């Protein structure tokens, strides 16, 4: 769409031939995706590079086609000129020459599209019916007693299966149930053969096989009747149909699918040489286990023999043990008695230490009484001396004693002790206390200095 819009916007721009082919190629590839196209092949050429070039034509036209090596190498058949085919291709342009061509992605014979559609429809139908359910698959026996092969006696696949079974397990019996595996009526005969093998019930495993071929060759195994016959079979069925890339409806219904008939034979039985190696390995392992078990028993026997004693030896050992116990008992009693004696001595010492000595206590009491009397006397004497000193000191401090020495105490008229002449004035009355008695006086003089000599008395 971007290219179309760009082209419409630049209709007057001049393009080179390369640009024209490039834009034309992009427009064509965008407009026409992959399509299935039918026609007849002509002028097929295979180049050394592996690429195929041919023309696809009908009665009115033709177109060139190319199929590159990495795509055509996946085909299991070779197209030739003159056959009708259907190609899944992309319409494009080869730019260097401007040629219109088809780039082929896949190719099939004409009419196969209908077969593929029928194949897919039947596959979906049977899947919904539960025929592909893994839970319905029967396990293969590990060691089948007899194997049955359902195939054409002239098929190369039968030879491959028989050769493989003979190489892997030559002793196992094989029963061949012959039936056509392609062509008209093959489907009905395959169904009858499967029912026959199931009814006879003489095999443990059935191999349904045929070699490779086209989808038409293998179509008998894509029929619904064959699918139901395989599902109804009570014997496990291994499918080995075609090549590794071939898938049929029978492969999905079978209990086990093998990629080839030879692979089906390999799944049906184990390899003899592998079994022999496994048996030898297991035998060696069993021998080693038995040998180790015997050696372990021998070692246990030696241990028990070493532990087994003669009755006389056992009595002797028990007698020695009894003597040892007697010695321990005697020692225990002697230790007990000694401990009791020690405890008794200790108690006697405590009793002795706690018994009072009356005479000694009396002497100590007398001495203590003397000490108390002396201490009391000394204390009394000391207290009297101290009391006398205190009395003398108190007497010294007594103010009456001071007054007795000629001193007196003067008071103001208010009763305040005179200590300074500032407290009175001349003419104030004062009271004087003497050692004996008191008197009132009047201040006639006063001065700051203390008189050293009192005034003379006037008798």
C-alpha cells in the first residue's frame, strides 16, 4: 500500500527500468499471496546447482516457474514433463529480465489436494472419536512368544522385517498373514486379515507394514475401515508403513508407530545379543551377591565362634567376678565402719568442747567482778574530780562572786544594764546592784575615760 501511494504521488517522476521492475515485483507479491495453481509441466530443466526451471501450462496459457534446491530436495518423487501437477507458488517478477514467473514452494501430483483434504477430515474425525487417545494404546510384550506380520508376501518390506527378526531373535516363531497392501480391494483385505489374526489369537504382537510409495500407494492405510480394525484388535499392533516422513491414519491408531518396517521389527522383539549381555551381567551380579552373602555369613560365624566360651571357662570367669564383688563388699563395709568411727570421734570432740568448766568459770567470774569494781571506782573517782573542776569553774564565773570583790551592776531606770555612758545623761536616775543589796543613784558627772583612781571619800 505504501508503494501504491508513493507511485500515485509521483506519476510524473522518471523511473529507471530497475526501479520499475522492483516496484512491479513488490506490487505483484503484495497483491497475490501464495496460491495453489494446477497445470502441466513442460520444458523441465534441472541445473547442476540443484534448482529446477520449468513451465506450467494449460490449453490457453503458460507461465515460467522456478523451484530452488532447498525446497525441491524435500520431495520424495521426481516430476517429469507432461504430468499434471499442482504447485503452491508466489507470483513474482524476475527483475533482471522483467519476466513474470512463479516461485514454487511445494509441488504435488494433480488430484492430491482432494486426497489430503480427505486425509485431514478423517484424521480429525477419528481423533474426536478417541482412536488416537494414548490411554487406549496397548503395551508391547517385553518377550513375545510369537510375532505376526500383516503385509504382502512380495513386498520388500517383508524381507527387511524377517531379516531383522532373524538377526535380533532367531528363535522366535513368525507367522505371515498375507494381504495386498495397495490397489483395488486392498482396504477390505487388510481389514479381513487383521480380524483373522485377532480371531486366531496365536501371536503376542502384530506388525502391519509395507515399503514406501506415493500417497496413492499408501492410501489403503488411510481408510477409516482399516483404522477401526486396528483399534478393535486385542493384540498390540506396530505400524511400519513407508518411510520416516510418511504418516498414515494407521500410524496414529496403532499402539506403536515405527518409522520404517525395519524399525517395526526392532520394536517387536529385543536383541538376542543385548539380552545375553544383560543375562551375563545379571548372572555376574547374582554370583557377586551370593559370594558377598557367604563371606558375610563366614564373618558372622567367626564372630560368634570368638564369643562362644567353654562352660568351665565361663564358670571360672564368673567365680573371679564373684571374688571381685566380695572384695568390693568387704571394702565397702570397712569404709562404712571407718566413716562411722570418724563421725563418732567428731561428735565426741564437739561434746567435749561444749562441756562447761565450773571452777574455771567461777575464777573468771571473780576476776571479772574485781575488774568491774575497779573500773567502777576509777570511774567514780574520775567523775568526782571532773565535778569539782566544773564547780570551781562555775564558781569563778558566778556574777555574785564578782560583786563580792567590790564590783557592782548599774541599770537604767528601764532596767537595762549600763555598759556605756552614752546610755545615760547627767541627772538620770540609775539603780546599782551590789554584792549585798542595791541602791538608787543620780548621775552628776560622766566621762569617756575610765577613772584610774576613785574619788576620795568624804567621811
